[in-house]
């Protein structure tokens, strides 16, 4: 299907038609029963497992296409599917089905002196556009999350994952059919032409309510610059890990290696390690030895190089680089004040972690740093909607309007007010 439609001479007409179908589907979805949505979600998970071999076969073709290209290893990792990742995909959809339905939830309620009863109630956003690269699992995560929150979704994958995403999308449609929900509730853009992205950013004649980009800095930057509709996004994940003088060294070693090396290509991977200068002589070398043993390249400040001459010299650019690779920049700082100052200067406001036993240090870290996710004595790799108990995430937002941090089902809703009276008129 992707190849045949890809020759369409009028991308705008194609995309606007997709937008109209999504808007039409969003109306019955907005009041679809929890039971029907959960039926669809569980049927989707069943279909993904039943068609695992086909999904893997299509993924192998996608991987073959990128062989010999200059695609970053981190992107190849995101593109790759295997038995475990497909099982996790299905489990994630079932976890979303098990979540409470946010639609119709009364967020707040109060009575006015004149007898009016007012409720603030969650309601779907409408139609969500998701533009992503290399991550075929986003097809399942985004489709399932949007459905649970009563939204229609238009998915535009990168050309590198088009076969994998198509195979997964077919499973999602199978689930929608099983539950009797509109098939256009989850649509996959059938063209790889970049003009399709531009059409989505223009809003498809007012039919897209929110755009969520998942991909590299260039994609996210383009979306944030050109979008005429609201955007939930983060430009990059410049995540910091601060080791305080009060930190338990064994705990710090374990967390540092995990935060950087568990998966280097995800946005929650630590990119900069900050160590309290008061414990540089006792803590720095064990921490760097652990990273080096795991295969990580160290780029240190001048002060770090004095204690670890085998490290490479960090440049000013390193402090602002999201490596997405087994590389980390390391600096010594003047306690929590120095860490806060460094993070304030270089952070992308995604995720930061503090390893400390001093509660006053932790309180300052939590109070004075304004990133979307802050952790104490835990790896930055927990910056993930699934790990937050959201089943999955459609992305991580670092802005301050509406959604921030992992974007799950609740963040994919807005609200409306219901006001009940008994004949009141305003004097």
C-alpha cells in the first residue's frame, strides 16, 4: 500500500482527506465506552503477537535498507525489532487497556453560593498528529494511547521504518474492527514524501489539534518552527547526573553506569556527569572506571583531566551535546550550588538526577531545578511513561503548557466545565 500510494501527485489532497476522516472518527471516539476501547486494545495486542513473524520479516527489510548508510547506531537500535521488543509492545498495549479511562473523569467539583454546581471534566483533545523516525514501536504506543484517551490519531513514520510500521498498523486496524470502532481512528500516512509532514504541520484544514514529534533534533526543530498547531515535544535530552559528597559511592557507581550505558540512544540517557569537588579524590576515579569498563568514552573538564589523564579533553560544545552514544562529559562542581548553576546553563529541561543522602541537598535540587523530570537516587533511564505506570508514552514534553514530562493518556485529554443550575439568572 505504501509504495502504490506514494506516487500520488497531490499530497495536500491526500493528507486533507486523511484529516477529514480522522475528524469524523474522533466524534464517536469521544464518547466510546471504556469496554469497547479496551476490547480494541486487547485485540490489537493479540494481533501483534499473532502476526509477529510478519512484523519481524518487514522489519528485516527496513534494516536491510539502512545497511551501509550513515544512520546513527542509536537510530538503528530504535529501528530494530525482535521477539522481546514485540512482546513488550503487546504488553504495553495491554497495560494501557488496564489503565483507568480518563475520559469523563471529574477532576474537580465545587458549589457556588448561588447554588450552581460546577465540575471540571476530562475530555479528549480530538485529533493528534504524531510524526516519528526510526521507532516502529511508536506506531503501537501512540495508537493505543490516543485511542484510550478517546482521540483519533494520524501517524507519519519515517521512510526507514515504513514496512515495520505498516505491519504494526495493520494489527491496530484489526483491533479496531474487532471492537466495532471507526477504522480511521488510527491512520498511517501512506507516503514518505516530506510534503506530507508540511501538510500536517499546517493542520490539515483545522483537523489536527496537537502535533507530537518523535525523532532527531532536526525533525523536532522543524516541527517546533513550522507548526501552526500546538506541539508536545522536547528538542533533545541533555540529561545530567549529579553526585553529591553525601552520596553512597556503591549506589552512585551502579546508577552512573546504568544511566549512561543501559541504552545510550534514548532521550533519558545521561549525557553529563557532575561530581562534587569535595569527594573528587575518592569518588571520581571509581565512577569513571565503571563507565570505562562498560565501554564509555570519557570527556573531562581540565580539573577532571588532572585526576584522570586518560580521559579526553571536553570542549565547550560537549556540555551542550546529546551524544546518544557511549560518550559522557564529566565536570567537577562546587557542591549542589555548582551543580544547579551548570544544569541551569546547559540543560534542555528534560531529566536530571541527584545521588545524595543529605536531605537538604535533595530539597534544593528538587526546588531549584526546573526540568520536567527530577530523580533522587535513581537512574535517568526511568524517564519513560511505561516506568511511570502510564503503560507507554507518546513522547516526553519539556514545555510548560498543558503537558510536561511523559505524555500518557491523561496528558492526551483537555477538560470542559459542566455547570448545573436550578433556574439561576445573573443579576
